C-alpha cells in the first residue's frame, strides 16, 4: 500500500488520449435521439442549407445510465455558459421530417 496520497490517487486516474483526428472535431447542427430499453442512440447530423440530403457524421451509443449522466452534464455546462455569457437564444426548430421509427427526440 502506498504511503503517499499522491501515489494512491494515481491508481484511480484515467489517461485519456486525444488523437489529432479526434481533436479536429466534427461539426453537427442536428442530433437525432432514439432509444430502446437497453440503450440510447444519438446520431449527430450535418444539415446544409439548400441540400435535400444530410448525412449522419457520428453515432454514439450509450447505456441509459450514461445517457442520464450526459444529459445532466450538458445541463450543468449550459447553465455555466449562460451564467458567463448570457442566455442562449434557441431560434427556430428546423422543419425537417424525422421519422426513423421508435421513440425519437431531437436536439
């Protein structure tokens, strides 16, 4: 057993690597959310004005527990952002028909 508290904490640390490809990020202006009893599927889409077709740029699959933690973390970060920079105006919802079957939400 380590006597130094710093050594004890190192065993609980997670080393997360951000590759150059991931660091560039992926732009998305539409998220489509579906769920089943065992998972949430979030499709991040890039919709371009005047184009009749849009592609899913990234799909993230989460357990219900992780989805709830993500929702809470996003809410907390939006609240902090608005506290620093003012309220975020939501604007108009895009008039995109979204029907992939099953319970769907959009953000």
